[in-house]
C-alpha cells in the first residue's frame, strides 16, 4: 500500500508530497539542493491548529483555558508522532546518510515535523477541506477514546473511588490485540480484585484502558 493510499489522499501535484518528505539533512547532502520540508512544517502547523481549534470549539462548550489544553494535547509532538506512525510516515522520509544512520526515521521530532509538512502538502494541493478531513481522522479518534483528553481522565477518577477502600485493588489486563503495526486494535479489561468491571477497545492501549475505566464508572453509577 502506498503512502497516498494510507493517508487517503491522491496528490494532483506530487512535488508537494516529495517536499513534505524531504528532511533538511537530505537537502544538504543532495547535489540538486531540493527544498526541505521546514517551510511546509510552518504552514502545516497553522492549518493543524485552525482545524483542531474549529473542531473542539464546536464540539465542546468549555472555557478558553480548557479548550487550549485540549488543543495542546492534540498538536503536541507526542500525539503527532503517534499519528504519523499510524500511516508509516517515517518509512517514507528522505534523509541524509548521517541522519539515517542515527535513526532519524523513528525520531519523534523529525517524524512529527514531517507530519505537519504533510498536512501543508495536502492543503497546498487540494485546499482546506481535504487537509481538514485528514487531520480530523486522527483527532476524532483521539478525543473519542478520551486518551488525550485534558479534562476527563477516567482512570484517575476510578482510582480515586477505589482508594477509599484500601483492601480493593484495580488492575488493567490486555485481553486482545489485532491488526498490523500501523493499525493496531487493543482490547483491555479493568478488574476490581479479580472481577471484570469494565471493558474498552481502541487503537491504543491507553485509549482502551480509559474506555474500560469509563465503563466501570458507569457501572458504579458515577
């Protein structure tokens, strides 16, 4: 499967895609000196912020501080690196030999920057609508699982309730894992002592744990 197939967008002008994948180390070592993805990263960051801000503004009736926290959790390097891994972006990067040898394809700073450049490439090639669809594909999943939610942490809520009874113990058990590396699906059970009190499914272990804790809280009437 090609990168375009994995991201769900076919470029009309392939030069945008190539530039988004071109790291400065490759540009510096190449005789042709192609433009690196640094300028596109700048534009992609702006498009990403706009799309995420618009989405969470309409989805959540929260004050500015909470909206800012949610947006920050969506656009941080850790989240972007994970999004990029889902489409295997690191494998496609054009890197200089030194950067290649130093493991640049799996370096979060490089891969997350390239993800922003990829957003810019889609924006330049097709406009805001396809760029927005691409971004929201990840953001919706992230917010739906509650994994990166800055305002709801179901695991902490459950732990605080259980701690009121010192003899009780909460544990999380991974009971299912399917799919290829770029599209994993995890199933987690949360147990109170040895009893299953919740079950969650997500594309990440943490997301599945959060959903399992959420189900347990609902069972408790919280």
